[in-house]
């Protein structure tokens, strides 16, 4: 990191003005004490809320909606999952809309009256399905499916474990589709239309596939002894994930990231690839590219987007951890203060898209970028910034995802009775969220919401699978041992020797 880059950011921070902690964290208007809107998340209650918001989007996409190609699995494998989950006798298996390869988008409208006790009633109307096969969609879903902490948190019960194990053949199917169906003649991962034609590949998708493939390989080769890792060791082939990762690494060389946000995703992906590759030259090249992209992130374009600002904070933080360069983490914290915090709007508990923006717009991609930045700072930032980000995180989740209407319904129906006895219902689903049984709309993320003329309104009602899976992945919580799913674990970082 150059001294010039540090000096520039510090000058920017001074120009931005010293925002007091009180003004930054000042709460907005509080609803009447007896109204559903009076409940506000704090650092503890937000954990189950974020978890179940993410789970609801993943479960609806891959298990309930039917939004993809039907997945058929062996009854012998099903019996193996039941044994691993702790079942003694075989329970009835509902006729759910389980899919392998996911479609790009749909209106999240239930085909009939939903009953969360009967998963077969949770299918969506098929008329709006965009049947494009998008590599970004498969990659972000595969990444969430192969994220271990997600499947170890709130997974104490057999029914939770069987749900996690049922996603294992989905991971295999998505990886196979990426390798055999979603690579164009140049070896790049590209969307494939329903008529079989490819559209233009995107740099971020190459990095997302690499991240997902490396995550899959790490899951399949981990020595951890819990039920989930044992299943991945026994029921997957690490060679499949390794081959996909090598293909994605090669694709990134052909179509490298040029935007700040894409470079940040690439840093996270390359760090994991450096862990799984058996080739010393490939590992060295991956680490060199992390240094290259971290250097590029030390400065941003003249008017960067909110997403690029936020993801650059995430990328610099992870690069600092991988490369053991505390200066990069300090630079991330300085950018957080200089370029992200001046966009904070306390009354709405969101960050503005630009300092003078008349309208505030949030998509799952925008919200996911900000969540990644807040996670980076509240977990790995300097002490003062860490405390500030920790206080902002539950407020941002509530403002940008709940009160904005980005999450379209309550996921409370997905919460097992045991967990509901341990926490108030509001900790899993905010009381203002509408019940899907009443609206007929699945509890998933909308495509976009906007705040304009004093109110939030939904401007894109579609469930866009890739962005929804991206936000779901970033809505991670730490396990008791300090691990999370979006930053490389400390034990693995020691293996890099960067």
C-alpha cells in the first residue's frame, strides 16, 4: 500500500467532516409502543433475523418454488441422508419443488394457498419464470449451499439436517451444469438463453464461479467431524470441484475484473483458490493477483457507486487478512469513514446511493455490498470503527431490508418450534413483515425498492435469483468458534503463508 493512497484518503476524511457518533447512530422516529413497528433489532436479536432471511431465500429458490430444472435423486441416497440426520425410521417425504439448476427470475407468487407445514403447497406460479440459465445464479446459490457455518447454525434438529443434506446433490448438479452447459466457446462462463444461445459473459461471474468452486472443494476435503462435513467427504468428488475451480481461474485470466466491486469478489475467490490448488505456480499467481487487485482498490473512480465503495471495503479487508497486511485493513477503515459514512441517513437507517441523491434505491446486490462492508468492519476493523459498524449493522438490516420492503414477507413459518421457544418471534421475523398466507407472496427479496417522496415503494417485484443469493450469502453470522462463511477462517489463513 502506498503512502500516497493513505494520505489521499485521510485528506478526504478531513474534507468529509467529523460526523459525531451520536448523529451517526441517532435513531429515527419510533412507532407507538404497542405497534408492530416499535420493535427494533440489536446486535443479538439481528442474528436469527438475518439467518432466516437468508434461509428463506435459499429454501424458496432451491426447495419450494420449482424455479429451475427438476432434480431427481436416488432413494438410496435419501435413506443415507436420513441416517446421517439422525432418523431411526423413514418419515414421509413431501412432494416439494426441489430443483437442480436454477432459473434466473420469477414473480414469487404461490400457485395455491401456502401452508408452511406442507412444503408441497409452496410451489410458485410458473408463468413468469425466466428460464435463462445464468452462471452467476448457479455460483451464488452453490456458494450458499456449500457454506458450512450456515448448515451448522440453527441445525440441531433432524429436520434441519435433512434439509441441509438434501442440498448436496443440488451442489453436484450446479457444478456439473457450470462445467458442461454454461461455458461458451472461449471457455468463459456465460448466461444461456432458453433457446440455447449464449449471451455476453461478465467478469464478476467468473470470480463468483471460482469462489463457489473453491468453497465446494474446501467442504469436500475438510477434516472437521460434524455431520455436514462428513457427508461432503463421503458423497461428493473433490475432483469435480477442483476441475471447476481450475476452469474458473482460467476464465478470470481471460476476462479479469475491472470494477472495484468485481475486484473485491475476485480477491475473496482467489484466496480460496490459493488454498485448494495443488499447483505451486497457480497458488503464487493467485496471491499475486490478490496483491494486484488490492493495489487497484486503493483508489476509486471519481464518483464511485455505493456498491463499489462498500465492496472495496470488504475486498481490502479480506486482502489484508490473506496477505497479512494490516495497512490494507486500516485503509478499508479509512474509506469506511471517508466515503461510506457520509452517505448514512439516520432517519431511514440506510446509506444513500450518493451524497446528493434525491432518490434512494436498493437492490439485493446493493444491500449485499453494504452488508459485506459492515461485516468487514464490525469483525475485523480497528476498535473504534468496529464498535461503530457493530451498532449500525442491525439498524441497516432493519432499515434497508425490512422496513424498505425488500424482504417481501415473514419467514417465521420456516422456524422450528424448538427455536421459537428459545427466542421471541420478532427475533426471527420482524412483526411488520406481512404473512405469506395472507399475501400469497413468498418471503423472498424483491428486485428493487426505492424511497421517494417520503415513502418506500417496490419498483421491481421480481425475485432475481442471483442477486438474492448474493445478499443471502453476505447475511452471514459468526459461529461460536469465530468462523463465518464470507471471510476465510483464521486456521485456513495460516496455510497460505502469504
